[in-house]
C-alpha cells in the first residue's frame, strides 16, 4: 500500500470519526482518568509525551490474561512477536532482528530501567507489573541500547503505604492451564516497604502430539520477585529488586501445514509426499531393495489441524536478576543510579525435522551474564531550559553451543540407497558398473559418513559498551518547546565460532564426511575469531507546540543505530570454500557468514495528542516515515542454517491512532489502529522460496532480489477495539464486562515471503465477565479467548531437508491457540 493510499484511508477514517463525534448528543460524560507514563524518563501524562506510545496497565494485563510479550501484541498495533523452532522474532513497524543468538534485539526491552536485549528473555512470563509502555520508532537517546525499531519498558508494581495483598487462581480446562498468583505488599518499618510476588503456571498445551500421545507445548513456569523500597532520608530513596524464574517448555506448537509430492527421479520417492516417504518407502535398483523406511504413521499428518508428529523437544530456561535503583534529590534535581545484574541459562532440544521420523535433532545451550550501570541527572521542570543527562556502561558475555545429531539409521540408509540408485538408474544391474555388488568404495556409502553424526558448534561473544547522553529542552514560550538529544556510544566486541564433525562423540578426520555434510546440511568445519570497535553519535530533535489547551502537536527527526556483531548460527564460513568430493562427482561451494555491520535508521514522526468532549475523550495520531540502511537480516540457508548479513535498505511508513471515550459513567470505549507500508529498497541477496526461480547465482548459491517487496509480519492495517462496562448491581456487588476485538489484515508468516504462506486477516474476540464484592475483596470472572476461533499461523518456514534431499516442497508452522474458556477467582485484602 502506498503512502498516498494510506493517507487517503486515514482521511476517510478521520472524517468518519469527526462525523460520529458531531452526531453524538451532548451528555455529561465523566472525565477520563489521567494515564501517567515514564517514556521520557520523567513521570508525565501520556497526552504530554511527544512520541507514539501505547501504555497497557497491569490491571488490563491481568484482566486480559496477558502473560508474556507474545500476548501483549494483540493490544499494541504494529508490535509483533513470535517464537520459532530455534529463536524468537519481535518486530515493531515491520522491523526486527530475526533469528540468531548473535543478535541483540532491534526492539529493546527494558525492565525497571535495565536492558533485556536478548531474544530469549522476551519469552519470560510477566509478573505483577504496574504497566508496560511500548514506544514505537527509534529510541536511541534515552533508551540507548540498540533500540532502533522501538522499546518496551516494563515497570514493576512497587510497595505501597498500606498493607495489602491478593491471591488469584485461573483454570482453563481445554488446555489444562492452571495459574496461581500471590502478592503481598506493605510497610515493614516507617521507612522500609516490601512487595513479594509469586507466580506458578502450568499448561498442557493446544497441539496433540500423535507420536508421543500427549498435548504440547506443556509449560511449567515459576517466578518469584521481592522488591524493597527504602526511604533512607527525605532526599534519598533506594529500591532493590531480587527476581528468579524458570520457564520450561516440553514440545512446541509446531506442525506440518502442507506437504507436496516429490518430483525426485529416485525410485521410491517420486510422487510421494515427504510424510509418505518417511512412513514406508523401499528404495532400490531394479529388484534389489537398498533401504526400507518404516516410521511411525503419524508422519502422514501433513495438514494444519492442531496435531503434530514429533519425537519430542524442549526448552528449559532459568533467569536471575538483581536491580538496585537509588534516587537522590537536591534543589529540585534528581540523580538516579541503576545497577543491574542479569543472567540466564537455556537448554534446548529441537526435533528440527518437525516430524515423528527419526531424521535428526538439534541440541542447544545458551549462557548469558550481564552487568550494567546507568547514571542519570534530571533537572527540575518549569525552567526555560530542562535537561536529562547521563552515562551508561554495560558488559556482557554470551556462550552458545549447538549440534546437529543424526542418531538413527533412517537418513544414512536413505542417502546410501539414493546414491546407489542414481548411479545404477532405471533397474540396471549394480554388477554392470561396480565390478561387484556394492563393491566400489565411495559409491553408495554417503549415508555411512553421517551415521551417528554430530556437528558441535561453539560460539561466544563478549561485549563492552560505554555511552553518554544529553537531552535538553528549551521552553521558548508557554506554547512552544524544542528538544535536542545526543547520544555517543563506544562499543567493543569479540566473537568466535568453531564447528567440527564427530561420530559417536569423537572428532572425525577431514575426508568424505566433509563432502556429505556439505552436500546435505550445507555445513563445513570452521574456526573463526574476530574483534570490532564501533563509535556512533545518534542525534534527535523534537518540536512541540500547544495548539490549544486540548491539543499538542509534535514533530521528531532522529537517527538511530544498532551495532554490528557476529553470527552464531551460520553453518559455513564467509569465504567461498571449494569442497571437492573424493570420488570427483561434482564440486560444492559453500558460503556462510560471520561478521555483520551496524544498521542505521533515519526517522521522521509527526503527531498530535488531543483531548475532546471536555475531557471525556482522547485521540492521538502519529504519522511516521523511516529509512533503514544496512538492514541486518538472518536468512535461512535452505537446509538447516541461518546466515546473517546486511541486506541493504528499506523504508517503513504509516499512521497510528489510539484513543479512549467515556460514553457514560458506566461504559468506556478504547482502541488503536495502525496502517503500515514497508518496502525493501535494496536487498539483492534474499532467500528464494521453494520452487522460486532465482534472480542470480554467486559461488553456487541462489539469491532472489527482494527490492520492492514487503517484509515478514507486515499487515496493511491492524488494531483493536475494547468496550468496558461496569455497574453496581446491588449495594455490594459490581458487575464488569470487557469485550476486546483484535484484528489485522493479511501478512506473510515466512521470512522468505513464500506466497503460499500468507496468513489471512482475522478478527479475534476476547471476553471477560466478572462479579466482585469490593468491600469483601473477592471477585470471580469468566474469561473467553479467541471466541471467533480463528486459526492463526504466527511463523512458518520450509520443512528442513524435505526439498533439499527429497525434492518435496513442504512447510511447518507455529499455530496459535484456538478458542478457550477459563474461570478466575481473586481475593484481595487491604
């Protein structure tokens, strides 16, 4: 959709809204409650903040059953998050980092001021939050750690002045989901307050694993957080947060969603789907059977039906965090010191052929440690010049390990048979060309080379970052303000990646195994090291004008960046390496990746924050245009690996609207709407989808030009509309009903933009009905999610090896849960 069409659509929407407001009879509607956010590191009204930001309160998250970032996206247009088999995607306005442990996220996540830049942390469950603020567009001044696409700011609920607490239990029968939350908060002394929050969540899952006869993904989550607030003096306060959590997942919400017949010339493969090949196939030459495949019949399930075929996989995660926030006040100035210690450990097993056949698996481990220190100096408000200045230091260490494992005879036997049949061909006798049955060394034993294969890969990266920033505001008049921001960053990184080939855990000498692994897994041995230093200056200028008491206009021009680094998951080195088989059949050239460069963005945003109907309504509008240069992308290599590089350039533009309207003292309407247009303006090394004719070839690798194409997850429009009704039904009982409509246009769920992987637009309806006795402290509620029972594929990709070895085109997908109902009970005490 072009910008002209987007503007035209917006004008029609704005005109319709204006007509609706004009036609509404005057009534004495209550004024809206002010929403306070800290998007600019000062507590301010949402209507005074000159940035496109959505704030979701902790109360709303509890009511809507929002348990993690993936759930939050339904209520924040242009925010997309999805898990994949070996990574996590998080996008804002069509921009994200893609799948690679070497990446830090383009969408920065900050928890109580501490950067949570690792993708794995976005999977962690939410617990007892005051609110989440989603800032869209580059945020490189105040949220400076690579937040080139936007930032998520999570703020924990803090201890209050009174003793209070709550216990809440949720039960969902279809997926056997059980959640228990316990919160206790209050003063310990006159100067010390504390808050304890505990969550336990278990769920069996919404996908039936036909191979293992169980539901998946089964989740076992547990989190405990303790916060201590100390008012040491009238001028000095300190907050200490201690948090530990685990989120363990058995199985995944993955299933094969399509599987097409093979076009291979190999007898036994021709005309069969990948599932049929794995279910029962005899491969031979003439009357001689060379290999027989007879796997679990669950592999025949090759359509989307909330059922999967898998031998089992898991993701076990442990997180630890200590945050110390100290605030000192002097003559209206605030000095803040934030110290953060963050660590996590991950152990994963991916049944990455995504079938119940014993083809191969990938095991992985990830260990991360981070220390950060931030200092901020915030000047008083109301002066002609106001400023926020500070410095930031962060040191982190990442260790990542993974390995492909071929731990059954299935794939080796098939490769042996395929190799022999292609040589014998059409029923010819093996004796005619081998000098004896199976007697020619090097012919027909390709599969033996990968029997009990392991590909241990060790990746590490150490990062040290120092930055200073200044944002100063000139209050030129009572109505006009100009803000200039600058951030200087100096970052040093060291990276290494080593891969070897083993059999039964023992390193195999260089030989025919290298040819077979290169041909079938596009992998080679490697031992790479590097170091890099980057310096960057990010500027920003913002202009604000109070058009009236009820309207603020703003415009922001900014330039952000995201640092370069090292690729953890490429199966080959960046140089074009020639691998010549011992039997001299054909040459193979592998090209991978290791180091990638920084990414830059130049963004213009203009918007308005308005208050209408004497405070009974709010409408906020933002229009944006952003150009990205040297866009960092992670490209599937067509077999098992992902190569990271800088794609070239892209532009993203659109409109974002959000608002609230108190129709009566009992009924509140709120919503958000976003239009998005994304286009690659330079990306000539894109991944081709299965069956696509490549635009060109370099060193044996096919590429497709993405210029003029959109990106994964980009929908022309998305949004939500919510109706909240509350009323006292007796002197003690309050009824509350909330209906949420969540909608989106079509988008592509695959990173190679395969046209067959278009997700149709949909409207999901979520409902919550509750009855509460406020005085007694109890509440019971009925929750319904996805009442329209929409089937949504959040991520899809090519079925590994099905096309590259067996010439069968197929895809797997991550499937979101279908319709569900739950009951929730809460007891609060004060």
